[in-house]
């Protein structure tokens, strides 16, 4: 089971700036890497993942999207969601 977690953000997004330290904390706690990708610099990913807002966290299991979290997600709920796939 290959789990990948991506957080799409864009510069100047207040929610994205709030999400970044949460991702770092949860990543450290669960010993996983939460990739951060600038959606504006990767427009093909906006289409590929159907992004509508930033931040958006996408959890992939074997390259299939199993969770999509739009907006700021605080550490406890994010941790609980990710634990289901680890």
C-alpha cells in the first residue's frame, strides 16, 4: 500500500500559510512526508485533481485519490484521516 499525501497551495493564500505548519506537525508526528505543490505553477495538476480551492490536501493510495480535504484542516482531524491509510 503506497500512500502519498499532497497539499496544493498558492502564494499569498492565508489558509495555505495556516496549513503549512499543521502539515509539518502532522508529518513529523506520523513520520510521513506531506508534499507541498504550488498549484499555480503546476496548472496541469489543477485539472488532473479538479482543484477548486487552496489549500487542498489529496491523499492517494496506490495512485488513486481516497481523500480530498479542501480548506484549512487542523492537526487532529488531519491526523485521524491519515492514520486510516498508514
